[in-house]
C-alpha cells in the first residue's frame, strides 16, 4: 500500500471537513453543508462523499477533490506539505513514496488467480463428501444456494492433496507457499504440506470481492484451533479485512447500520435469513482499520458477539480500538502550558447487542428471524453494556466489587467527549453500585486510567509496501490517461482541439479526481503552454518530488501504445469523456437529492439547483453526442 493510500484509509474525510468548522448534515449516505472556501450562508451546496473520500462545492467555488486537495486549499499548502501534515495526523511514517509496481501487481493477481482456482478445488471436494454436505445442510441449516453463493468448500484429510493437485497445474511450490495454502516445516524446507486439512473452507474476499485468503472451520471436534485463517500474505492481512463486507456494503448503506458478529458461519446464516448488513472480523479482536472500512458506509455499528466468555472479552478488547476509530478524531491532550484542550467530539453510534440463552447468532435466527431484529434494535451503548456485563453475577453489596467495577467503568466514562453523557453515565453507575455520585468523582479508584496522548505523539505506523489496494475504475482510467500524456505531452493540444470541436471545454485539472494526478496534469498543461523547452523535457524536469516516483511508474505503464497516434488520441478522448460523464452523473444524482431536501424545507434554493442540474444535463447530452460520433468514426 502506498503512503497516500495508507493516509486515505486512516483519515475520514467527514471528520477532516468537520474539524475545519463545516457543520455537516447527514443526507442519505452523504453529507452536506456550507462551503468553507467562500461566503455562503443560504445554500448548503458543499457535499462530502464518505465512501469515495471526496468533496465538491456546487456553488461559487465549483471545486472538489480528496483529503489532500481539501487541506491544500484550506491551509494554502502544496501537495508535499499537505501529505506530511496528514501523515502526521494519521500516524503514517513517510519513508518512501511508492505505489504498487506493475511487477507487484502482476504477482498479486497471480496469487488471486491461484486462490480462485482453490475455491473451485475445495468446492469439488465438498460436493463429493456427503457427510460434510449433510452437516452444512442439516446442522447449520444452509441451503445449497447459500453454499454456492458463499463458495463454501472442504479440505480433505491428508498432507499433500492440494499440493499434488496444483503442482500438476501451472503453479509452483513457491506459489502455494506464498498463497498461504501450503506450509513449510520449520528447519526442513524440503518438507511442505497442506495447511488446511479436514476443514470446511470459507473463501475470504476484500471489500471489492477480490480473493484474499481462507478461513477454515474444524470438522473433528477434537482438532484445534476451531478456526484457522490463512497466514499473513501480501494480499491477506486479517486486521484489514472484514468477512462478508463485499456482499454487505450495499445493505449496510441501505440500513445505515452495520452489525459485527464473531463467526463466519454466523455471517452466512444471517445473510441467508435476509439480514445482509452483517460482517465478521478475522477473529475476536477488532482493529481500527476494520472499523474504518465500515465507517465509509455507516456510523451506526452494533457488536453482536457470541455470549461466551471469549465473546464478552472481545467486546472489552475491541472497545479501545472502536472508540479510537469511531468516537472522535481529535484527542484530549495537554499542551506545553499544561492547559487541557478538548479536541474530541462524538463521531459514531457504537452499541452492543446481548445474545440470550447462550445462543450464537446463527442459532437465534434459526429459532426466530424476528428475534434477531429485536435484539439489534435493543442494542445498548458501549458503556451501558460494559456496566451490565461487569455487574452480572456479582455481589454489589461488596465494597471491593464496587471498587473493581468503578475502576473499569470510570475511565470509559471520562473518555466520552460530551459532558452531558459523562454526567448521565456517572449517575447510572452510582445508581447501579448504590453509592453517592460524589464518591465516584472524588475517589481514586483502582486501576490506571489511560491518558490520551496529544496528536502526533502516537507511535507511527510503518507503511507496508507489499500491501495491495483495490483499484477503482476512475483511478485506472486516470492513471492510463496521465501515463500517455506524460509520455507524449504534445497530445494535449490535439485533445483540447477535439474537445472544442465536440462543444466541450478543454481538459483541466478538475477532470481528475485524485490530487496527485491533478498535480501531474498541471505540469503537462504548463509544458505545452511554454515554448522554451521540449515538452517532454519540461515535464520530466518540473514534476514535483512528491509525485516523481508516481510519474515514472505511469510513464512505464504506457510502453505499449498503439503506433498509430490517431488511434491513441481517439482512445484518450473516449476515456476522458467517460470520466466526465461519470462525474456529471454523480453531480446530477446529488443535485436531485439536494432539490428533494430543499423542497421539504421550503424550496429557497430550488432555482439554483435546477440551473445546475440543467447545466449537467446539457453536458451529458453533449458528451453522449460526442461519444456516438467517435464510435461511428471507429
């Protein structure tokens, strides 16, 4: 994962914009507010899209971008300065600006293909084993459709079944080791064997549906551990994945709520029952990265973990990560003068659902589908749940028990950013323990109270250069177009002319969504507007250092261009039209939403929104006409 991608993962754009003083209002899956870059008190035409991590002003500015562009515009910084500032905030160590190389990408795609082939292999083993199929159908209550949909399989007993199968294909032993499906015995590299044996196999995909690894559940109750995941590989990092998220993203947005359960089979059973906004971590401990993945789709999260002791401990272990990732962006800390500055504010609604009768989620939904719905609706705030869990089965008349409970709950209460919430929970704790609230305020309870460090004092997280980031279509198109223009800047003149012939405006930095791409395009534009140096030489000598490595990579990707320049030009033109059309459609959809919202509030801004919608509609018409002419020419 590149430095830029790592920063984007760790910083939520809604938090960043809100910190700048923009009062954002939740509007569907997006947020609206007044633009911070120009005077505007009447038209909330500033929109933030959490899922893509982008923003746009539909008013006077008519600008947009990502977190880097926002900080650059807000603070008057260049890209490198903005990256350094955001890296400090995100706890990301800037060592080497590096994107995934073509060689890395090819290697990772090879591993993914191997894993996809393994899904087919394990599936064939499952459907030839009636005992395991019967277990899934009768004991777990899964239909054949569900088994097929989630790609369930079976790893047979034996140490080299998978190894022999894939060595007979085009894969090497090293491929199998790199994928995590084959293990090398310590101190004996000649001894390799299948990692997964006599287990139900569950394919694990990233949020975009790309294969990453496997989860494996025991068949023999005497085997340990109960669940076994793929080891850490370049494409499988259990702290960065959530099982089922590829299928749950849309349902989570639709419900504006995500539910986290502990087991993979719980996820599958709940999806089968119609509750598709459910995911599971790669084990019991939640990480910040997992919660940030969910935060792109919703801020309402329910932890519905198993009722056993491990499940309850998981709630408490995951609490700090959950509060850090979701509850606040700023942190409480002491400045040099010892003054306390409250930088915290509530960022999410994180709750816990209590599982009844020692049942797991899949057992509850099998007993009564509606019961699950009620359990989630009755989920309690984290602090309330912790209080109830600690008090369960305890003698609350025992002074030591009271002190022990207070020692664990009070630090949580003090972490809350809202004074009213803190007062409310202290009152609830005093009632539960039957003590005077003043004693909770004044007593020195047992157990250390964690102090929050000032921003920037946290231990930096090193960037893992071997990580992989899912590439969305916009990024791929922009990367290709820039690579060609960096290699052949002179094409920009011809592109502009062709755009104008189609009644479209010349290309501009706003045609690019990504800030680093905007910087590179700006260099290309400056190159063709000067006449002192060769265009290509100008580009190569004026690329900012912060995106120098990226420029070289993009140029390298454009090695195999069509030798006929007119064909390259047509291809670029078509791709830029696609980019503009996608952006225009996004704007039209958002403007329609703004019109509906404005109409409910009296329609004061309706004329402005209608004019902007008309402009976007005309642009779409022009783009479609131009695209048809280009297609007929081809």
